[in-house]
C-alpha cells in the first residue's frame, strides 16, 4: 500500500493554495471569517454541491477529500463516473422542472495520485440527458483548466462560494451552464483518452448545482457509489470529514459522518445486505477478507436529498406475525404482515432464554418484505447460533422487529478510522426526537492477526465527544483491519412495537449423510458414519447385499455403524442406509451408501459371453478400485482401458477372452477373465425397381441381396419409414406409398445367432405426372398446333389419339404431333403421358375445328412513285381477324413485307408487282390472297427560267423540259399560278421564292418539280450631294429598295487618301463633315460593301467610285 501514501510535504503543497500559507492562529480566524461571509452568501444562493461538502470549512486542518476517477482493475477500483459505466456507478444530477431549472458545473485542477502528485489536464467530460443522449455542446471535451474559463474553479474560496449565477454571487466561479430539455437524471461522465492502466485523477475542486433562477436547490446530486481520495492512508496526513446522506429503498434518509477516516483512494456505497447477497443474514453482514464486491443499491447524496424529488417515507411497523404449521416438518417457517415494504429482523431466543438481551447462542434472521402479508424464506432450521440442533420439546421465543432504512456500509480498503462513525436519522423525524442511531458491526470473521473488534450485536450510539467520538473505530498502523479488507457497519431504525412468538419444537428428523469404505475385503470389519441427524434420538441402519438384509438400531449421539464381513460371505455390491427416528414424528428420510465386498476369488466380469461383430457392449466389475486395466484381441476399447465400466466395439469374429486387472488398497490386485464368442453379421444390401423412384400407390419391388459368411439368415425386418413394418424371410417383397416424399427404407437382417446388421436406402415418391395440352390454329386444312403442357418429373413418352376424327396425323409418339383436320366441327383428342418410372396420366379434350376467313383487299390506282393505299376487304369466318400480313414482290427481285391494315406502298418502278395478303383470325385460322399489280409510269418534270430586270422588278420566263405529261400546273410563290406550258411571272419584293411545277400524264400519274429564285432590287450611288441643310440631297448613301444590306460597309476618303467617314448601317450616310467640321467642295472617293442577298451564305458585292460634294 505504499503507493497510497502522500508525504506531508506533498500533501501540503497541493493544499497550500488556499490554507497552509498562513500560520495556525491566523488560519483559524480567517477560516471563521470566511465561513461567516460564505454563510451569508449561502443563505441567499444556496450552497451547491461538491468540494464544500467533501471538505467542509469547519473540518480539522487535515481535512482532505477529493472526487477521484480511476482506471485500475488490478487494485479493485470502481468505474465511478466513467463514460458508459453501469447504472450503479453513474454520477447523477436530478432535474424535476426543466422549464425553470438549469444545471451549473465547475471543475478545479486535476492531479495524479501517488508519491509526487502533479497537475494534469488530460481528463475529458460529457453530459447525457435522461434518455441517454449526449447534451448538445457537451460531447467529450477537456475539463476547463485555464483561469478565466467558464467552468474553471481557481480557489477554495470560489469552490465554497459556488456558481456565480446571473452575477448574483461575485465571489463564486463562472460556471458552465446546461439548459435541460426534459426531466430526469442527467449523467456527468469522465474519460482519459488513450489511457493505459493504471490511471487515477483527483479533482482539486468540483461543484454541481441545480438552480431555479438564482435559487440553488440542494440535494439533487447523487450516485450509488462515490470514489474519493483522502490523499493518504493515515488520518494524520489527510482524512475525510464529509457527511453522506443515504436514501434507502424504503425512502428513509440517514446521515453517515465519516468523521476522519483515511483510505487513500476509497469507495463508499450502501445496501440492505452487507458483504454478501446470499447466505444467512448473520453471515451476510459480517466483515470479510478482501473485496466484498456487492453491487451498490441505495442513492448517496452530499446534501440532504431534496424532499420534492426524493420524498419522505413512513415509519414501518409490524402488524402481525405467525408461525406456519410445522408439526413434523423439518424447519420452522415464519410469516409476517407489515405496514410497508422494507426489512424485518427475527431474533430466535433459544435456551437459556434472555428476554431483554441477545446471547451468543441466539439466532438472528433477516428478511426483505413487501407491504402486507409475507411468508419469510428461507425458514429457520432449528439450530442455535453454534449450529447445534435443538431437541424436540424445546421452547423458544421469536422476537420480530421492523427495520426502517436498514443500511449497510461495506467500506473496502479504508486503512485508518481512529474516531469511528456517527449516524443519524434525518427523515422522517424519529418518534423519540433523538436522531442518533445505533451502529452495528461484526468483524469476528477476520483473522486474529488483524486485531478485529468484537461483534457489537447490541448496537453502539456515538458520544460525539473525545478522540473517539463515533462508533466502530480502528487505528492504522496499529492494526491493518481495513487494509484490503471490507469492513461493514449497519444501522436501522425500529419502533417499540416488537412482536413476540413462543414456539415449541416438534420436528421430523433431518437427512443424514453416510461416509465409509468403498471396498471391503472378506473377513474385515467395516465402520460407516453419518452426520448428525437433527431431532433424531435413534438412528436406524440397514445393510443389504448378496445373501443378507438386516436392520440395526443405534442411539444418538452415536453416529456410527460397524459390521464384520465374514470370509465366507458372497462377494458383490452392498447397500448401507440410515434414517433418523423420534417418537413425536416417526421416521425421517433415508439416505444410502454403496460399498463392495471382495472375496478370495477375483471379482466376476459382468457382461454377455456372446457378442456380434461390429456391436458395442459394456462390461464391468463391481467395486471401487485404485487401478484397473482391461485387455482383449477381437475388439477395441472405446475411450480408455483404465475405466470401469468399459465399452468394447468388436471388429473381428471368433473366440476371445476379456481380461481385467483390478487393484484395491484393501485387497490388492486380481485378474478377472471372461471368455467371449464374437459371431459374424450379414453384409446387408437390397435393390429396388425403377431406380428407387415411384409414384403414390404404385408399388416398388424390393429384393434382398444380403450375404452371410457362416450361419443362416433367420429374419428380414423391413422398416418402410411410413409407420409400417414387415418381417419376412422371403427375398422379394412389394411395398407402395400413399404419399409423396423421401423415405429411408431400412432392412435389418438377423442371423441364427441373433446378430443384427442393417442397411438403409433412400426411396423417393414423386407426384404422378399431370397430362395437359392446348390447341391453336385448329382450322380446316391447316396444321393444328397441339401444345403439350404436361407437368411431372422425368417425362419420357407421349401418345396422341384422334379416334375416328377426319384428320391426317403423324408423329403420334412425339411431344409435338402433326395433324390436319378436313372438316369443321367438334372432335375428341386424347393425350397419354408417362415418366421413366412408368407413372402415367391421361387427358382428353374437345377440339373445335373452325372455317378459315376469305382474304381480299382493295387499292388506289397504282402510279410510279406515288403513295398507294392498300386496305383489307377480307371476310371473317368464325371470329374476328387479328393479324394482317402483306407481301410485295417485283419482277426485278424486290421483295418486302408489311403488317396491319391499311398500308401505304410506294412503287419505285413502272412494272408489275405481286401483292399478297395473309389474314389470321382469333383462332389462328388463315386466309390468303395474291394478285399482280401493274404500275403506270409517271411523267418526268423539269424546267428552266430566264430573268430580266424591268423597272426594278424581276421578270421570269420559264422553259418547260417535262416529258410524258399532258397537263401542267405552276405555282410561282408570289400569289400567282398558271396551267400554261411555258408561262411568265413578275417579282417585286426581295426574298427567296419556291417555284413548283406539277406534271400530269394521261393516266393521271403526277410528278412534282421545284426550284428557287431570290429576287434582289437594284442599288445605285449618287454622283453628287449638297449638304446644305435644306432637306434635299443632304446625305450621301446608297439608293435602293433592298430590305437588308448586312453585312454593310461605307467608307469615304479625301483626295489625299485619308479615311474621313465610316458607316456599317445602311441608314446612316455621310453628311459632308469630318470631325464635326464641314468638308470643302470637291470630289471624294467611296468604298461600298454589301450582301448580294438576305441569306447567311450570300456573297459580298464591292463598289468603288467618286462623289462630288457641292455647297
């Protein structure tokens, strides 16, 4: 435990920031002054929860108690307040009115724990809401550790003052603030990222507050287990003077004043059981060596729990108590009715009776109870505290108390506790008005080397004065009572309504337990013993075995039975039994013990002298042996040859001898032998017809093919795996199955020597095939489509039968036959199918034979190159038409098909074409028609035109070059048309015109010819202009009716070649100026560029010339 010490110097170094820098008198005065100042603040703001409770201002100078987290499994540290720790180790903050309450947090510096502690800042923290979700902004992040940071506590003064809420507490620290979003327990968690065990961190200061506005609400911070550091294992160097408030499961609040304990890093938690959760109450609550490791149960607070969140319970009382009927039972069972849930204690006062005290022989029982009637289990066994059974007729008294707030504090590894503990009842207020509670403990199970204190069974009430002001103290290093041990103390509150029950014992003898020799040699005397049988003045022994069955009576307290096994007694297995007997209740339950008697001869081998090849048999010899070894030739010993019994599997037939050497400590080694004959077995086999596959109801033939080297086969047992069996000696047998499935047929063959062997074969019963077909194209004189739709496994044959129908048919044994009916009507068609396993099915259907439709079509006059419409004119027969297929073929080899009706065809050649139509109705019946179409030639249209420009208009004269036409139609795209052979037309507006000629032959066939013409109006440039502002000839620019000249460029040059004007807009001309200065009268050169036509690809015209400027 040296790692748990701080030197005084180091401890002082950590604490001197706030206290140790002043001398003792001044320190006391300063502390009192500070206490008064803070008390005033606390009256206004509350006191929050944390360091101010763990290290109270009025504590002695050696007060040192800090919140500590640890990763240290080897030293039994708990995962207190670590990330994702289990529920019993969480640090909880209760919020009950989230709309009005807020949480305030503060942390001081962190230190390691050891001989030389030093500041650290590697701890991270996070906060989870009651639903287990991380509060926004409080995912794992470093604890504040810089002065001025929100949430950093710089000094003890700030820690004692608490949070500065809304600047209402200037002497406090600036807190971290959490605004709750729901009611419940918020969880504060810590972690050291990337830690390697062992790691421990202690908070110099920490503070948690829940406040409504500026008002702090005390008693909202709790955990079921707190891990703390006293800085040392010696109270003189550092000790805890903090008070903890325990809120039990029955809502009783008690306070536990640690009163100067020191445990280095120590843990405090509480429960109703003590150091164990099993066993008697007397044993559960006793202090134990090592760590008790009982899970924390009750909530522990640093302040009195807030009564609005953790309400007061009521004082429970005993209402009634009774003993269940117990005459001639083996135990005493109590029952109790109580006013609330909690715990009760039963004190069994056994003789000598002590009505007002507890004797060492008395028994204490404890039970958890619910409100109302309870049967208290486990029952009392009728023994006193020393474990000695009482006798029938003994009168005992049972005193029963209700224990309110039963609390155990099992402290692990707390080395020093020189002043003891002080315990008070806070809520509800005790009836007497005195809050002091008795403290109990039982350290008697600890080794005497620890100098344990006595068992305080009457309770200790603390004095509150002197060096030992509390109860259950121990000093270190005078004793190492608490070093790595769990020291338990407990308390409770009870009223004066104790109930008393008087019981006279009348119990049935209990069950004993026999011990004795497992092996006995002939001529020896053997002694058997039983444990004491409670409530039995007489023990009835019984011995049975080969040639003997006798009963013997012994009087208590003699628990032995001896018997001389004579040399001439038959060896073998013997049974010894005993039961207790009393006059009140008669016989108790009997207990048995097996032993073996060995004679002069070796023990016989138990097992059959005949065996079958490949069988497994068990052999054994009676007795218990120190050594045993089996051997044989024709078999294998399964597992090990030194077992008894032993299992042998025979691998060879013939004669053999089993030998076993057995050794006992009492009778030495002996050899036992057993001759064995191993008989052969048949090599089983069988065959079936149709590949072991059949259909329901169709039997299979099974043939036995088994062979046997010697002897005869006496029986064949067939297990058909359908709940049916057959026994026969015939080699052939039939069996059919009523259902489909997989069946494991087993043939078991028995020889004349009774040896059996077997073989299994899998039989598959498949469904019968199902015959089915459909028909299509069932029309007169057409091949009918008979489509097989049969289903089944491994189909193999098909047979079609048309009976006496008027039909020509072939391929009747194929899946797809060929058949043509010669008249309409209704006819029967039958299909027979079978699979390869000879399973058959037949189906017969009525087939209707229909008349086919009559195909016909119509078409327009056929001209070369024209769109000719062909339309169906067919006549349906028995149903409507659904498909139309056209086929066109020319004499030159052109061939093409088309679907649907009508269709539009274009014949490119003036020749003969064969056009065919196939129509299909809804029954698949087909009608065909075909004819030759003569296509007339079309004229060949062609023309030219000649352009003349007259009065700024385009005059076109046309030359007609068409051949093969008799009529003509011209469309000039200018609003005029003509039927003349060679007409004339005029154009005046600039644009492109589309000219069309439609030529018509004497057969009415036409040809259309088109050409385009773009009309462009003329353009001329004036040779002089007069820019004098009179509105006439003031600007020089082109004169034209053109719509557009773009792209356009006009440039003017003087006589020296200087560019004096440029325009890219046909509407902007030269006004006779240069740089806004009128130019002189004279001749100027111009350059003009413009497009020939108003098209994108139009060529560009270029004009050059001179113009005279006149003024």
